[in-house]
C-alpha cells in the first residue's frame, strides 16, 4: 500500500515570489508520482508526472518537481508565481503494477498581490 | 465532448433520500474510478472498475454506497438513505489500463449537499 503526506494545507505567497509545495510518500514498491491541480470550480488536471528517467520533471506552465528516492519526496516548485496559479494542488502516488492513485490531502496555494 | 462527463453537477437532497450520480468516461478507457472530495480530507478512493473484472469496492464507506458500470462504459454511483456526512464532491475519473502511465482523467464532479 502507498500513502502520501502533504504537510501544508495552505501556502500563502506573494505574486512573483518562489514557492515550494511539499510532498512525501511511503511505499513498499517502486512508484510513479504525480502532481494534479484543481482550479476553482473545476476538475483535477494532471500538472506533471515522474515515471522513470530524469528525476526532475517540468510542466508547461513553469512548475517543476524532483523525485528524491532517498528522502521519499516529490516537492513541487515554481520560481515565480502568478495570480492564475491560485488553486488546490494534489500530490499522488501509484505503486508499480498497482491500479489507481493514492492522493494527499491537497495544498491550497494562495497568491497574494 | 471528449472528456469525462458527470451529472448532475449539483444535487441537493434531504436526509434519508436516495441519490444517483452518473459518470460517462472517455471513450476507450477501460478503467473507471470514483473518488470523494470532502473539505479538508483530500480525495478519498471509493471504487474502481477495470474492464469486466470484479470491481474493487474497498473504499466504499458503508453499505449505503454502491456503484455499477454497465457495458464497460457509463457508471452510476448510488447512495441510499443519505446522511449529512455524505455531503461532498464526488469525482469520477477514467484511464487506459494497459498504458502504464497511471494518468487519470477527471470529470468536474457532482457536488452533493444533504440537508
């Protein structure tokens, strides 16, 4: 079984400042890792994913995440946030060979002007 | 449309009534999932369908909850004798089972309010 911990339920940050949303996971098998984003009144959308290869993965809108196996982490970062990044961010894990995703409780990113 | 479609988008019901929530997955997706999203609780897995296999019902919170998937496509989540704690957004997702990416495609959800 897998589990995901997102320690911060809310992260307020000023516009154009950098941000890091933390995600730690536990699993007895190798994993695939995901970040999903949920904008207000919308469904979840995939932001980025780690399956294999390079441990640093990027999204088209400037977010990146790094898989750190030794620390069992997959933190999400952006060097400069925009008002439009205001959303709920969910980290998720899937064990290799397993079905479905296990989600964290989410982090609400609040961008302050 | 090409995405996962859920209906109704909003449902208000009285305690004790039964409700049905519908999910129409992306055409060709063999896997279908139901999750429940409650304030402060994140996404809670409810049930998973894969092709013609028996569904994984391990996440259903009580026997008042049930789900069907007809013809390997549309799914209905039924909540009997609704309680106030059932109020939540119910999310449906679908995926290709045989493509090992794990990406789920979500609908916009059905918001259930039990008065």
